[in-house]
C-alpha cells in the first residue's frame, strides 16, 4: 500500500519543508516535497497543523508503562514496544543492568526471541548492556552485588546469549582488564560507552583512543569535573568523537549543566535518552526495580528503604527516569536549551548515527533511520502545536493511536 501524508510541516530534522507531502511505500519514504501529487490509489492522511519528524530512538531505556525490559518474558517486551509508541518512540535498545550472569543471559535470550519487529509497536534494535563491568565507586542505582570486574569469558557468554542482538555495552574503562574488553567488544561490532565510571581524565582519553565512542547518562554515576581534576567528564566534553547521552528530565541533570553539555558537544554530539524504568508514565506510587522498592513522587524515582533496612544502592538514590522521550523533547525546547529541530535531532538522528543507521547506503532491507528523506524507514512522529504526540508511524504503519479494527 502507498500512503501519502499531506500538508505537514516536515522537519527532516536538518531542514524544514512547509506544507509538505511525504509518500510512503513498502515501509520506506519514497518522496518528500511541496506540491507532490499523491500517487493514484494512495491512502491519504491529512496532517494539517502538525509537525512531522523522524520517530524518536531511545538507546538507553529499561522500561515504561508498567512494563520492564529486564525480563525473561518476551511478551512483556512486546507490550512495552506497543506502549512506548504513544510517546513518539519508534525504535529502542532493550537496556539490561543489575543482575547475576545467569539472569542476564536469560534476559538476553528473551530479547533475542523478540527480534526486531513488534506488530503495532516500536522496533527493538537490539540490546544495550549497562554493566556489569562498571565501577563499584559509581554504582548509581545498580545493586553493588551485581557489579563485577571485566571478564572476557563472561562477556563472550553474553554475546552468545544475545544471538547477534547485542549492540552497546557500558563499562568503566579504568578497571583492570577493561582495555581487553573494549577490544573484544569492538571486534564484535559493539558501540562501547563509558559509564558508571571513576576514570580520570587520562584514563578516559586512553579509552577513547581505544574505541570508546559514547558516554552513558553524562554527569550521572561518573567522576565529576574539577578544574584541577577534570576526570572522565572533562575528557568527554573535550572529545568531539564521543557522543554524550543526556537525560533531560530536569532531575538527573541541572539546567545549567545541560546547557554546558549542549554547548560543549553541540547538537550533533548529544543523544537524548530516557533511562526509563517500568513506572515511567504511571504517576506516583511505590514500585519495584531490580528487586528493590522505588518510590515515584513529584516525577522522580528514588530507591526507597527496603523493609527491615535500606536499599542496597542507598535509599534516596535516583533510580532511572519516569519521564518519556516526548516530554524530554518538550523540556529542551521550553527551557530554551535547543530549538525544536535540534531537540528532534538529539532524539532521532543522533542515536541513529551512534548505531550506524543514519545513512541509506546498505542493502534494500537494511534499516535507515533518523531522517525524513527518500530511502529511509518511514518511522515518523507527528506533533501538535504543543509538541504532544498526535500520531506515530513505524514502517509506514500507524501504531499510535491504534487504528480501529477493520
């Protein structure tokens, strides 16, 4: 079926095309421009008053809508994929953290079972393994007992369990054996991200020279900046080849620090991520994360004191985010930290670039995401005047709101 999306303001996101027509055929964008006549027999959808942009890509998310991605149940992952489309997300990495090796392998097997398509939902692009080879000095909300030194055999077991679906690994590059692990991960084609790290400036620069190309939730769970000890944060800010994840919920990172990051990295070097957990989008209450109670109050999730004692990661520690990607885009725009095209780039083109999905150069069936341009996947989000999600398309199919039964 051919679909014609009419009269939209299109942000590609690199340029604006007002009152545009977007022609979608066989799941890909066939044409974009003003005054394009819809092909004969095309299904026309009028998007007057809406802004059409590339669908959001969340490369660091643990769950949302009441669904956890850290699960042995593939159907829970599929349920999340259908829910998250309502927030404009059209693709995501299943992000796993905080478990024993056997449990992580079971989670990886479940993620592999889901594959790369979910009917009526966003597309899982693979797995982001956050740890377990991270610093015990910077655990964040990760249970300390799940943090382990780098181990090549253990890593190889995760690669096997993922069946080719492992795409990103977060590690602390200062740990003994980390350099060998970086080399092994790069040999597998993985993106290596530094995070939950106490690395010094020099240790971080060395890791970057070895192939670390990303920074996990920049500022959070990493050695802070000091003018006589710039730490890994200083190396991240000073290295243009490193893309920096940013959680723009207004909780994890102060507005001033977000401004500093965006000024240092520019709109090309920053990736918007949610770090979402299962309670995202559900409102206040007491929930569970990695076996620990968490309290969501005032839009913030924190580890809560467990019955009979304190949570292992430290009661009061921020435990992921409960803010959705569309809200983070709105936050950046409303705070004056980014223009709408820039905020859209942070949520779509930049994560696609990080995963090598930003250029239409591969075989006919290879995914190309992050742009509204011919040859790219028709993963699209339509925003209203308040930047709320009106429509979401995955592969040209309307997945939000759910189409009425025929």
